[in-house]
C-alpha cells in the first residue's frame, strides 16, 4: 500500500482514466496534483477527492510554454513529487493521407512530447530526492496496429519505446518507469470513437467488448487500479514494462 505521505502528479486528470487515477490515489491518502485543460472540471474534481492538500493546475499540454510554467509551479512546491502519471491523450481517426499536419502535430505533442518534457523536467528531482515512479498511459494500439488511427498508433508506439528506454536509463537511480496499455475502456473517449466509426455508443461498447476474450470492457477504475499498483512499493522490482490491460485482447498476437 502506498504511503499516505506521497504526492502524485496526474495529467489528463479531469476525465476518464486520469480522473479515476486521481480519485484512486487520493483514496489511498496521497496528495494529488491534477493537471488538465478545463478549469471548471478541475474544480469539480478537487471537490470530489478524498483527503486534503490536492491542487488543480490548468495546462494545455500541447503548448510547450505552458508545460514550462507547469514544471516551474511543481518544482517550487514545498516537498517532492513522488509519482508522475501521464494520462493525457488525444485520438483522431484517419489514415495517413487523411491526417493533416495539425492533427499529426497535436497528437505527437500531447501523447509523446508532453510526456517527454514532463519526464525531463521531473526525473532529475526524483533522483535528487532518492527515487520515484512514473507510469505512462499508452495503449494496446501502441503494441498492435489499428485501422484509421495512424497518428495515434504511432504516438502510443513511441510512448512505449520511450518508457522502455527511460526505464533502462534510470533503474539504478531508483526511478521506476512503466507503461500501462489499456484496450477498450468505457470512457468519454470510447464514446467519441464510436461516433467516428459511424456507430452508436452502445454499438461501440458491444463491438469492442466482443474483441476481448473475456467479452468485457474495462472501466476507468480498473485501469486506475493497475496504475496505482505500478506506483506502489509492491511494484518495486518492475521496470520498463508495457502492460496490456485489455481482457486478453492482445494475447493472440
């Protein structure tokens, strides 16, 4: 079980997996630094979290200048940041010819670039304080291909490899870095994906749950449980894993 004295920074914290992770960490007694773009949802999240001392930091992770300001705010806080959970992500459904520069740049900036910048900014401080844990939320689509999702698949594949490389670099620094690779998860992003593929939300749930051997969709809470485990002391010997949490969907690849 995680010490109740830890501070965890969670990006993408106002929706889906990020919100579930923030709630899970707060429920374990950690202080949560919740990062998101929507201030109203951020305030609502803070009201819902157990415990005290939590903070919402508004930041558009597609903007490097805003990331720099975020890092300055975090580093100026009293006390260390013990964990970083990179949940923020965007998905656009298109083939390569159908992906314009704006979509490509935004996808790479948020799904990979922001993770790179936050890790570059916080890993030295984790090393200085004696260690820490980072969990990057990738996707099974970073492990296997998917139709009409070229930029997203490329970004999540890059995130998996970035995770592995950083884990090798910093294991001896006592900074553990791992990735969670969710399959289909019942979140607002899944609803938007269903619409993008010309389905109702219920049709999307039925289709993607049928792709998993256990015939189930994951809830955001289920993914959050894996994230909190990977940050916890119980996972102290786990470095550089890209863990599918997908009901067995990638087991046959």
